[in-house]
C-alpha cells in the first residue's frame, strides 16, 4: 500500500496488483496494529559472497530480531532471495 493511501498504478505488466486506498483497507477489517506495534519495522538484509555472485541470501529482522519464514533453508535464518521474493509476491497476489 502506498504510504499516503493513494491507488498505485503499475508501470507495466497487467498482472501487477492494484493497491487499495487506506480507507478501503480499514473498512475491510485491516488492523495492522495487531501484527506490528507502533513504530515497528521489518528489515531485509541482503548477502552475497562477491559482486558477481547471483546467489543472493537474505535475513529478515522484525523489530531488530531475527525472524523465520515459512520456507525451507539449509542456512536458516538465511533464505534465498529468489524464494523469499516468490513467497511475498504470492502473498500479494492471493485473492
């Protein structure tokens, strides 16, 4: 969702989701304060061995604490960026 509650228009690709205005989300029952405290934050830290490495790993921090994701990983709490991205895009596109 855009921070100012406006409807985002995709730059390209007709399959990108439309973002609802904040007032529509609230009317639909969205209560983010149940998920995150005021001033909560999510950090995504990216890792790779060198500039040419295409195998990018990420660690997720929720309020400065390591967080786990519903993904298999041989290096948890580190996850392949490609898998995290696919997970999040799937969540965004869920109907």
